[in-house]
C-alpha cells in the first residue's frame, strides 16, 4: 500500500507558487475576505488590494459570495466612513492641545537663565503650526478625508474585478439539492458549515431563496463544481473564518495552551482532512486554505513589515472573536445600528463588532487610573491653579515649571450608561498626589545674590471630575474638572 496515495490528505505537498498558472489554479475569496479590503488600515488595505489585483486572472467568486458581499458592503463602508468622521471630529477638538504640547515639550530640554528664549522658541513654533500659508491643519484634515476617497476608488476597482469573475446566478433546484444533502451532512458533522446548523433564518434575492445555515456548504459545492469543469489542479480558498474560536468545521486545530485571559488557545494546522479528500475525490484538485495575511505573504511578491503583519493579524483576530460572540439577535441589532448611523455621522455611533463593554465598575476605575488624558487634564488644571493654592510658605511672582502629577486612587461616585452601551458618562472622585517645582524671583535681589529661589513641594488633593468613556476607542473624552480641595 502506498501511504501517500491512500492517505493523501496527510501527505499533500505545500502549494508551489512557481508552478501555478491561471489554467491550473483558482483563488476563491469568501465574503469577509473581500470586505476586509475596507476594514484594514489604509496601508494594509492598499497592500492587500494590490495583491488581489496582481492575481485577478486566478480569481473565481462563487455567486453566494458576491451576493453576501452586496448585503454587507454598505454597512462595512459606512462604518469606515463614520470612523473617519469621528476621527476628524476628535482631531479638531485636540488640535490646539497638540500644538500646545509640541510647543511646550520640544524645547523643554534646553536650559537658560530664564525662560525667555524657551518661550520665544515655543511661541515661534506655535505660530508656524497656526500658519495659514503652511496650512498644516488643513493638510492633515485633507489627508484624513482622503481615506474615504481612496476607499471609494478601491471599491469601484474591486467591483470591476468581481464582475468578471463571479459565477452566474444559481438555479433554485440546485440550491434545494445542496440543502437536502446538507441536512444529512450536518447530522454527521461533515464539514463545512455544520457549526451553523442552528441558524434559522433564510434569505432571498432575485427569485432564489436559501437557508443561511447552508451558506458555507453552498459556497463549497460551488467550488467543487468549478474545480471539476476544467483542468484545475489547485484550489486556494482565502478566508479567516476559521479563526473564530467556535469554528471547527473548516480548519483542524490543536490546543496549545491558554491565552492571557485564561481561555483555551488553539493553533490552526490546516484544512479539515475531509475537505482535502472531498476536493480530491470530486475533481482531483488539491485544496489549500489561507487567511488574508498568508495570502499577501505568498502572492504579493514582496516583503511586508512586521508592523503591517501585526495590524492585519490583530484585525482578523478581533473580528473573529467578536463575531463568534454575536448571538443572532445581536447580528440583527448590529444592522439596525448601521441604519441609525446614516442619520448623523457626527453622533457617537460605533459598531457592536468592535465595542468593548465595561460592565464592572472596578475595571473602569482601573482604566481611569492609567489614562494619560485624565492625568494631563489634572496636570493642566493644577498648573493653572498653582499660584492660588494655599502653600505653607509665601511665594512671589514667577511661578515656575510644573513637574508631575501622580494619581494614587480613584473612586467612581456616579455613573450612567448612554448610547446603547457605547459610551459611559461618569462623575468620579480622584485622589491625587501633586508634585511640582516652584521657581520664585528673589524680591531683594542684589548683585552677587541668588536671583531665583527653587523649591520642590507636593500636595494631596481630591478632584471631582466628569468624563465620557468611549468603549469603542477605549478613550476618555470630554474631561471636566468640577472641583478640588486639599486632603
């Protein structure tokens, strides 16, 4: 017995990029892999789409993939547009702070007898940043806005490719036959698709109706038929669907330990053996499965940076984890949330796919203690009030450089959940230790004496603050110092 023939799925050779041609290889994308062109960072999306363009002669798109793409494209593009608008709004609110911080810190390492030179340099930098001739702010906003324009152009180009590569619409009889076989396959947990066996909804379009629980199987049967039509030797399926923790009907996984949250961590080994064998038995073709990152690495023809690889991997993992936790009703709610967003791009809309719920108030307190926006706001407030504080000694004009602030602890006094758990509005009591340097001019200064007095000091204060915590971006915003007093 020849084991390589008998147990082919265990001995299958790796895909050789050098030996593939458009006659012997098809590359198939699932719906989310196409939509990820618009979910990745701009740099990663550009690289990904350029790779798709490079292999477009190999591409084959099952009809159901194209149909589901159109069902979901609007919400995906809208989410991206909303995020751009939200970022622009946040940029506008923080631009003055950015300028102030740049002017204040850039020359802080320079030491002078007094601060006049440093103030002059800081003022000069601030005026440059404000210059209408340089137009820095306008150029930055234009760059941010160009993300949406680039996505529109990419979408048009992607559609041009897909139109030429998509199978014609299914016949209803063909769908019925696939679903009939699917009932028997799912009873025996034959992949793909049996993880969706409990889905109840159906979807119809242009005269055809299909049960959503059989979506993966319909795409699989489509690929099987395509690979049997001609001399296809390799079928490459680009999908990250198998990364979902609860997805076992596509990839073979092994338990390799625990993640940082103590949950089981699995390593994907490859496609399920049943899929490899079924493809070979029906058409003689070899079946290969890869996610978007692996696709770029193999087919782009160039190296990708570790930073880009990490950003792609993080987005794929985040999307997989969030989708695995969505109940059917949550999926419907997510669509409604997208519809709600169309009424106002300036609202605080965020996607349930990306939300980070904070249901434990102690978790929020921990985030509060670690947040730089909170610390910076308290620091600026103390610096502004410094000369009016009741210190032990008597100080004169010439209040000097503020040094540091340490948040010792916090207590959430009042809180209210708003905007469907996307934001939390709070009033908090924050205990803080304030450390600072005081520089005062000697009022009795004469030649040969010290012109300035330097002293370090610290005080314990309690602040009452109000803020909004944005769970989608994991950020504190709209920070207001209501009151303070010495402990």
